[in-house]
């Protein structure tokens, strides 16, 4: 039995705690105990529970007890800013204890000469990101660098373990474990529903039993309230912008308020509204992922100094950066998931003994129900389940290339190493050989590129197949193009003097002409011109558009959707709702039906010469977009003359010229086999997914912003590659990888499939004489949501020509 | 197939990014960029090695559909000067059959070095055919009506929130730029200043769809 009481701490640490009148917390000691027992450890604790210290405590103890040279601890965080932040929280105590421990940061922003020096003379502790770690692994000296590595600490593991960056880190850890067999893995997580799942992800060979799971003490209950408008809860909308004045009052009444929005576009909109209501009285700011790094750093620094009273932000702030004095969090629109809400609330008040305070501002009536559901879920500590997927093939290709860049490897040994990473546990050996063939020469049946191979293989004296990089130029190429985050093509937004404000996606910029105005970085900007990759602007006072960003929206989680359904089916709950929400549900139950949990309610009714069908499937916006598209296609075939559809998180509605008498055939599961495959293959979804896997998998080089290549190199697009590949090699590894991505990320096919499987047995059809109350929130979207209605490109072009003609008339 | 009139000739812009000249039964294509993928493969970007085959298959289908007798390639037929050496045997045979069957002319472009002698067809720097000048890159100073390639024009617009991008022709009264035909050839925005410089003012993007030819005025 190891003794890990406070008295067992080395003198400097014990003194440090004592000088501050603190005692190590229970979970900090439990983490230390796990380390002394040589076990991997996962700490699950709310933000602000001394997690950073808990993660590093064992390393500090070891370095105090046995000072030495060489890299001892590697800390990996998904955010660059976070590494900076932890450096501060760790360096503080180290300086205060006057310890001889060197801590350095390594990210994409680290100057080259320091990176070189870090490899030659490593610090005791290195703080980095998954991408930078993968790059480190690609250097020949990585074997020396990591030979004595004792601990790897993965922070905010809940934020990325289930994503591609999680795949990459899992593979990197497998590599580190080979280089340093005694390596101990530690992960720090926010509160999650399935800590076993994360333990499996963390452990070598997915062996959860080798991981000690330490649970931090729960903080005080959060105080969450729902902000209601002064008059009625709106029928539709997502922003909650009706509450601008009230939010401004909240900001005025608190020290510092974070205002979270679900999208960047919404953040810009809300900021504009607040700015107007504010009249310049209070210092407020905006922070989102498209702002320039300088702009974000400036806002972060102002926050850290306590100079801002309010900050409008998106998910870019979700992760655990320590902001000090935030005493209130406002969530505009619905939270979409209980875990996400909890993490956002965790941004406020980092002292465990005081409650965090949060205010939800639902945008419409369904969102009101969703906000209630989230509130209940948080109170009951019931969180959303994260789904661990199989590791991506494109990420594996990038990792194998990194390994080959460092040193030749043995095929069989490498396969065993890769399989020790949880996401790749069940990788078949044939699939692994296919990966290697893909990296070497593209993996084509036509062996056209054997003479250009990037990897060469030969068989050594023991009969083992050895793979090596065929030419040093490919190492350089790999390092230039490695990375997991593939941005949509972007343009830099700049003032005439060259100052960069941030980026907008190319496809949005393409809709702008000189003289147009749009909101960005909290300002109204007028377009002066577009040249190469720069969008030149000047400040304007004119009203402006909100930029839009590609990408799937955050879907409503299944768990919250179930709770909302629970509300619908249980009138006893309604008494607690605002009067107009209660009335809305009551009238629905009188005029139509309220679906029971598990039931799929379909309403059909005529309205203004059109026939409507509304399906309340509660599977989230992404799934409903796909389903709406598919169902309208089926309606077309069935001669129902569909005109279009609209969707929200809770339902989708089609409108057509003919009446849908029997909805059942429109929802049969074979839709996923027939129409779906055809539709996805021809849709932008798969092309976008393909673009990402082609970059990550190293098929095409990354476009480096601001360094657009010249001449021949720019002139191909991944869309064309996709078309050719589909035509000649439909089973190619990258197409498979793109499909896997599209299936999970972009269309929520799993949820779709589940819905369709259940549809026949759970469908309740209400044929109504007129529109129902429940249908209103989705129907008001008609004409407002700019979603292509399944129209083919040709028809859109014809429409555009007609418009151009009208616009140009008389010229 | 709806013909449009260009300098007194009836021409048909095909949705497959080619131009058909019914009076001569001639098919005109620009920027085939054969062996573009293998050019990139040499530098470690292993693009699918099927672009020449795909381009040839498309060309064959078009020849069959139009019953063309003449074929004019308006330059950049190979992605680089060594391109013809890298053609697969299958593609080389296919190409040889085509150049043998049709009256085939290669107009040379900036990417074409020595076209392989074994490719067949005749090689010309430019040609004047029934009063129309055929060359690779439009010459702003050329007074005669001119057909060319080189720029790979593409129309990009957004309609009802959806982006549509399509290879297109760019036309003025005296100049017509063809879209790129090659399977892996990307595009340059039709409104790009370089294209405007080459063709002058009052240009239109022409987009053939099924049985219509759409016209989009391009900002000068």
C-alpha cells in the first residue's frame, strides 16, 4: 500500500501548500497514488477543481525527488491557448517553490530555432498540441528525445478523444509507448457520462483495467435559470435576440458575463444588438474562431486583466481556459446538449464552493422546452453519451508517414503498435497493407506510380518487411502538410493598411461585391475589393449582412430530444411552463395529437393552396436536412409534386401540390439504400468530406493561406479528383474514409437509420383540416431558411440567369 | 443542340465543355491536360492515374454523339512537355485510333512541348479556319474573330444559398474562350481580370444546360 497522504509530499511541495493555507485535495492525492502504483490515470472533475495541479503533481514529485535531465513529462492539450494558460498555472508554483524544472511550450506558433533547440536540449516538461506532437514524432531524433519520457498528460480529453484529433493522439501515444515502454498515461476530463469509454481510449490496448479512474469532488450545484421575454415566448428564431435589453442588464449587474452563441454568425449578430443597446457604456467584446489570432489574443488578455464586462463567444471559448472573474454565463438559444451546457457553465466561477450562475435564453418555444430539459438533465447529472468511433483511415495514413519520416519501420511490428491504439484495435491486417500501399503510391489498382513511390519496402535478413521513405523531399513535404484541421478555403479580411481582422470562407466572400457590407469582428465592414486571398474592407456605419459559415450545426443530442418528448407527453409538467407555452401544448393536444415518447407523429394539412406534411422526428437539424431531401425526392417519384421542405432540430415539413394520404411509404428504411446513396454521392457532403480526407491523408497538399502557389499547382480541385476516383476506383481507401466521415459527422446517418427502422411501427398520422400549433415553429422558417430545396444545379442556373436578366434590364 | 451565332458562323456550345461546329462537323476542345495526375505523382501527390483515360473516354463519347469528322485541340493537350511519354499503353492506343480516324489537329499551347510523334494528327501553332482564328491563348490585339482556350473559365454563382460552379465559355462579339475539357482541369473565375484583359469589355459567360444556352453578363 502506497502512502499518498499530504505528509508524503516532498518538502518544497508540502511547504508550498502549507504557505498558502491549502491542503492537497483528495483527487490530487489519488492521482499521486495512482502514479506511485505505476498505473495510468483518468481524472474526471469539474473545471476549477485544481485539475492542472492534479495532473502535474506526480511529475513534480518525481522531478523533486530525482532531479535529472531529459524530457520527463509531455502535456498535450487540444488548444494552443490552453497550453499557454497551463504554462502560467504551472510555472507559477514552480517559480514559487524555486524548483529547477524547465517547462516549455511547443505549438505551431513556436519559433523555428526554439523548436530545434527543444529537440537538442529538451525541457523537463513540454506543453504541446496533438498536431505538434505528431510532427515531433516525425523527426529522426524523436527516439532519443522520448527515450526517458515518464508521463504523458492529455488535458480536456472529453473535447476531442472521439474525433480525428483523438485518433491522431491515440496513435502518437502508441508510438511513444514503443519508444518509452514505461510511459504512464494520464488524462484530465470534464464531467462525462461514460468514464469507462475514456479509460479505454486512454489505455494501451484499450485495457480500461490498467487505468485508475479518479473522480473529483462535485462543485456546488449550478444556479441555472431560463430568461423569459417580457411578453411572449417567440414562435421561431434561434437567437434569443428579443432579449437584448435584458441581457445588457445582466451584464451590467455582474462583474464579468460570458455570452455563448451556437454559431459564429449568431455571435456577430448578438454582439451588434448588444452594442446598440449598450450605447458604448460598458466594455464588451467578441471572440470566435474566425477572428485573427491577434484579435483573439487581445480579447483573451483583456479578459484575463478583468477589463471586459461582457464577452460574446462561440465554442472557441468552450475549453477550460481560466478566465478568473467570470460570475455569470448566458447561453443564447438552446444549449443542444446537457454536457455542453455544463461545460459552458463551468466557465463561470472557478471556486468549487460557490455556485456557478447561468442564464439560458431560448429562441423559441421548442427551445424553451429544450432549455427546461437541459436544466433538468444538469440537476440530475445525466449527461450526453459520447460515441467512440473507429479510427479514421486518413489519420492513420498521416501517422504512418510521420513514423516513416523518423525511421524505417517493420510492417508487422508497426501493425501491432497501431492496434494498441484503441480506435484502431480491430484494424484488419489487409486494411493495414492497403494503407501502406496507399501512402507509397496512391493505392491504385493500376500500378502507374510504382516509379514515384514515396515509401519503399524491402525484406530484411529475418524475412521482415521494412518500409522507409524513398527520398528526403517527402519528409519535408509531410511536415509542411501534416495536421488534422482542414479549413474551408478562406480569405483574409484586411484593412487597406494590411491589418488582418480574421478570415471568412471563400464561398461567403464569393457572394460579396465591392460596396457590400457585412458584420465581422464586431464591426460593420464595407468591401473595397477582393484580390487573391485578401478581402479588403473599410469600416462602415451602414447596416450589414451576417457572414455564414459552412459546416454541420451542433445537433440536438438524443438525450435532450428524449426529454423534450417527455414534456410533450406529460401534461402534469406543463403547469411549470410560461402561460403561452402551456397554452401552445394544450391547444395542440385538442386540435391534433401530442406524440408519446417513441412515437413518430406525422401531421398533414392544407394551407394556402399547398399541402403540408410535418414529421416530428426529433433527430436534430443535420439529420432532418438529409431526411427532408430524401423524402421530397420520394414524393417527387410518387407524383406528389413537392415544392420544398424546411427543418429545425425537432421536425421537418414538406410542402407540395398534392396531398400526402399515406406517409408510411415515404419513411421506409430502404430509402437509405436507394435514394440516400445516390444523393450523398452527388451531393456536396461527400465532396467536402473527401476534400478533408484527401488533405489529411496526404493525397493533395494543403493550401497554405497567404502562400497560394502559382502556376500549375493550383489548378486542380479535390472535387474533380473525387469524380475521377469514383468513376475508376470506387473502392479506393480515401472514398471509404470520406464515406465514413459523411456517415457520422455530416448527416447523422445513424440517427436517420434508427428513425426509419422504427418509423413503420411508431408512426401516428394525424390528418388535419388546418395547421396545428406544434407545426408553426417549423413552418415559419419557409422563405427564411436559405436551403436549397433539392433543386438540381441546372434549375438554379436557369433561375440565376433570369434574375440577372431582370437586374440588367434597360442597361 | 441550340446553335448560337459567332461572327457569322453557327456554333454549338456543348454542356460537356466542348464546341461543335455543325457546318464542318468539327469538334473543338481546349486544355485536355493529359497526364496531369502523373505529373503531380512525381512530386508525391498521387492523384488518381486515370485522368487521360477519363478525358479520352469523354472525348470518344462526344465524337460518337456528334458524329464529328474533324477534331481541333486548342492547346495544352498534355499537362507538360514530357506528358506524352507517360501515357499508358491503353491510353496511347485509344488516342492513336482517334487521331487516325478523325481529321485531327493539335494547336500547340504553353504546356505542350514536343508532342509525341506517335500520337498522330497534325501539329500547328495556330490555324485560320473559314475566317475563324484558332489559337491557344487569346491575343487582345487580334482583329480577326478568334477561338481559344488557356484560361479554363468557370462560372461561380450563388443561388438561393447554394453555390453552383460550372465550366463555361466566355464570349464577346469577336472572341470566344472555350472551357477546359480535361478531367482534372480546374477553373479560373470567368470574371477574373486576366480573362477580362484577354477578351475586352462586354463579355458574357455562356453556360449550356440541356437544350438551352444561358448567358451571364460578366462585370468588366
